[in-house]
C-alpha cells in the first residue's frame, strides 16, 4: 500500500441507530470488529471452541488486518468520490473536469512600462523584450516581457499638450506677474519697475520659481493698474530690478535755512523778486543755455543712466523715462540778500536830579548792503518724460526726490502661462505624430511623475493646417481623483504592455505516429496565463515538425485531421500537452524530437509590483536608454485552491456560459480567472452595471473582462464595467486590557483584527473579508474584539463613514451602509485605539 490506513474509531457512526442501520452504516468495521467477527464465525459456523491455536489466531489477525486496510481505503475513496467531501487536490481537479469545468489557472500580473528612447533614435522594439523588477525586502526580482511589437521614437518620450500654455494676460488688479528666468535674486522689499500697459513701481513681497517652465512668479505689494496682453505689447513688457544708481537732487544737502527747498526748486536763471533771491548758473559742456527741462542730479553719474528711472519723492513713486542725458555741468545756485546796515545815532541827555539818559535812533539816511552766497557742484544733467511723453521739468522735482536707475536686471514678462483648464477630449499634441495609431497605449503623468494613468488611443487625426495631432482615448486605468489639467499633463508616448513571465523554448519529445492521446509534460511551471475573450489564455505555442498546432479546450469538435492539442494542468500546477487519438484530433506524425513548445512561465501575485519597481533591462537594447513602470503591475492571481474549486466547478451550471439576466453577468465574471469579486445591478438610463475586482481589491483589465462577457451576452444591452471603490470607515474605541497583558500588545491585536492579517485570517475591514455592498454593523465589531485574547471589555465611541456627520447625541452608528459598487474599508489612520485602566470602560 502506498500509505498507512487512516485511524478508525472503534465503533461505527451508525451504531445505536438500528432503525437506519441497514441504510446508513456504510462505514467499514475496524480491525477489532473484524477480528471479533472472525472469532465468532469460527465458533458459530465451524463449531470450534473459543480458544484458537496460535496458527488460527494468526490467520484471523492477518485477514482482519487486510480487511481493515481495505476498509480504510474504501472510506477514503467514499470521501473523495464527492466534490463536497473530497480533500485531495487531485480528486478536486478530476471532479471539476468531470463537470466540464477547468479550475481557475490563475493569472499573470500585467501592466505598462514607459520606454525611454535614446536621443535622436527611432525604430521598433519587438515583443518579448526581457525586463525585471528590483528586489525589495522579502520580494525577489521577477521576470517580465513586453507583449507586442512597438514602434518607438525619441520624440515621443515626452509630449506636452499643444494647449499646455496660453497667452499671458496680466489682468487689472492682479498682484503678481510671471517673468522669464529663475535665480533672479529678487527678495522681499526689493523695488521693481514694471514697464507694460502702464509704468508702475512696486515692492516685491515674495517669489516662486518654476524650474521646469523656467519662470519666476513675482508677488507685488500693489495691484496692476491696467490689463496687459503680454504677447501683443511692443516692445514686450519687462520688470526692472536691482538698480545700480541711487542718487538725489542737486541742493538736497544744502542748509535748509539759507537755501529753502522751495527756493531751490523754483529758482531759474534770473533772480526773482523778494529777498533773498536765487538764480542758477550752469556751465554745460555743450555750451547750451539754461533750460528748466534740465534736471540737476546730486552727483556726477559716469554711466548707466538710461532707459527708465524710478522717482521717489517720499510721498509717491513713479516711473519716468530718461529722454536725454545732457552730460556733466557745473551748476551754481546763487543767493543774493539785501541787508540793512544803517548806523544808529546815540544821544545822551542829563536827567534832572542826576544821571543820564541814552537814546538810540537810526541815522537819517538808510544804508543797505548786499550779502551773496552760493552752492555749487559738478553734476549730471538729464531730462525725463512721463508715460504720456510730456517732459517733466526740473521745477517739478521736489528736492527730497531720490532717483533709482541703472537697472541690473531686465526680466521680460512671460508671454505664456500654464493653462490650468481641465483636460477634455480630443487633445491636441504638437506635430504630426503618425505613430499614435488606435490601440496604442499612452501614459499620462504630471511633471513630477507622482501621478500616472494608462490610456489607449481610440482615434488620431493629423491636422496639417495647425500642425498638431488630435487624439481621443479610452482609459485603461483610473484617472487621479483630482483629474488632469493641461498645464500638469505630460504624455509618455513610448508605452508598452508587459506581463509577468519568461519565455522558454524546449523540445518535448517525439511521436511514433500511431499512439493515441500522447502526452508531453512541460519542464517549467506554471505556464503564464493572461486574460482574454476565452477567459484565461495560456501563453504557449506547440509545433510538431515545425508546424504550429492549435490549442483547444476539448476534442469534442476535432476531426481526424485537425492539428489540435489540449493543455492540461494538474493539481501541482504542472502542464501537459495532450494530442488526439486519430478520430478526435490528429495523432502527431512520427519523428524524433519533433514536438517542441515555446511558452512563458510565471504566474500569480508574485508578479504584482508597485510603481517604479520594474526598471531593469535584462539585456542592453540599441534603442533604449531605460525603462520604468509609472503605474502598478497588478492583476496577478493564484490558481484556485480546494475551496475555490468546489465553488467554481458548479458555477457555470447557473449560466451555461451565457448571460441572460443581470445576475448572470456577475456569475460569468466570477468564472474568469483573476476576478475575485463581482456585483451586478440595473440602473435606469444607464443599463447593466457590473463591478469587478481582483483578490487585492484592484480593478482588473476592463478591456479583457468586456471581451470575455461580450462573447457570452446580448451586446445590445448597455453594460457599464467598473472597478470597486472604497467607503472609508472611522472607528474610535477604548479597550480595557487584561492586567496580565501589556496594553501595547492588546492595542496591536485590536488593530490587526480590524485592519491587518492574523494567522492567515484577514482583518474585518480589509478587502478579502468584505463583500461589495456589504454593510458594516457595530455589533460585529464588538463581537470580534471582545473575543480577542487579553481584552476584558471594549467601548466604541465612534463608528461612522468617513466625512459623515456625527449622529445626534454623539453616539456611534449601529450600521454603516455601502453602495453596490463599494466595500467598507478601515484605514489604519482612521482607527483610534486607546486603553483604560480596569473598570473604566463601560
């Protein structure tokens, strides 16, 4: 015997039930029962005394042992004879085959990678490009291959929408402007002049640099006074900053008593009336006469005084244009004042009684003298005009005026800005991109590559007039929750579909040309399976004598000459190619080593990797610089286990591979490899809605699911396919731990029971433990937690859907419902667990 008999109870399970003994007591007797029966028969039938000789006893014992062994296997066979009680994987697989069902073979993970082509190169990357993931923690490196030939071009590495930027309009009352360049050295408090629709002066309050666009946003302490259409202004608007010239007015340092600022400002070349009088003399290098249009600066400026200057009077700031530089001049402000110097006459008169009296009186004739003074210096003389072209005279300049000029930075305003409108279809991409044919995958990312989405081109129109390609697309993976805007979208055009697995070619053997149902096993396992219209499609090609034979599910429709074979996978995952018998399917022609197979192996969840993990080229490629997955490689599913086979083997009986009702759609979807959850409903004005999910809670390949269902349903009925969405739950609870337990261990146990996995059992609010649309009850949380080791009691203070209002009275909800498309999820950050001292929870 191949294995020892299983232990058997000393008494039959039918014992004690005489009324049904003849019908139910099919279980075999034990060794002791058989030995007692032989001994009794010897007494009753042979008339032998109860005491047997050693030889007779030995024979009875041997026969009883043989009977016991056979009976034990009989019981084993009885158990394995029914799919409901069978335990051996081989039995379950055979039961499934007898019911016309192949156990779920599992699926290989699949996704997309971005190929970065070397600058200036283009060509074709053939299918089967070997790639590998980077090992991480306990996860070993996995093999992947591209699935189709792909025409690549370095010009498709990064594409920006043609409308990613729009002409800049600096709108009235705007408090910021965008200028070209970064690293401009602008700091808060710097004075800048904006020369655009209006000439204005501002102080910088903040700056923001965009290295990608090479622009700096400058925040101002005021608002723009007029709208500026940057792209239409000639010359282009600019921002002036970092003045190298800071100079005051002539006479600003003079004694304000002797030279009042009003007098300095109003003096001309001719003394005026009044006393004192002031008059200018200016010896210009060009010998020209005095002019009030000449502005006398406080010092000689050697260079840099040109273009525009900011005038700061203390009360206001304004921008003037330097319209003329007269040059250096010796400027003198003459002061002339008449001073009364008439002498006084002193008369001394005796006073009666003694003494004298002195009297002072002016002389009869008044005497005047002139006092003169001046301030002078060699200064620069310039002329200024305002935005209207009017010359601003010297007499209009307060003496307190400070001039800023000689700008070290002239930064043109950016004539374009990010176009933050939402992305809509169609989208225009610059250039005539003939490679963007329908069905080609594209990857949408933001500039920082923190978000990504895979789409498939559904239509591409070359617009030669505008020089753009207008595309429409279908989403292959969900878009980010916040959607895309044109300014935050980068299109990666060299995207390739990949799947888990590695291709091998091997010789399976030879055929004698006559033997029926020849079998050839594959050395590597498991064979890679990808989703398709047939459900799971093994990636294998079998040839006999160099001629390709076709794989079929069975030989029912195969004729004597049909080059067909079946691929059978046993309970160990080992696959075997089986050929026909000459009547149902041809027998391979004779030939030594004529049967070969090219197939891929690699399957299951080991192939699921996060973004950026698939980044290795297993061998150098002349066109490619690097490769990376910006979206997850997912969808890997393990082959069906025993419990799954019991469920799946009879599921097809509900539909007979056709969808008639809405519920049939869910049953059919669940028969497709890789689909772990499915829920169907009918919605008015929409049609049938089917939610499908992988075992990890992700969205499977929607295109493959649709193809599988369309082959089995009325395609005239609208069908919306979608992945699951999570309804987040918030729980706040307090636990009283057993004093013998460490509180942190109890808290971790509570968290694991709700959000993690413990001893192979998923947490209560993880995807493997929840059904689509399944509500969450407060009572099930209490029941779970109060049964945990180390938990004395639990008080739940909060139990509600995330974002929902707190119930009246502040207590937890009794139930949290979910829509048919949702499953209730509890994220670790939404779970608050505290512990209380004994006796305080309640």
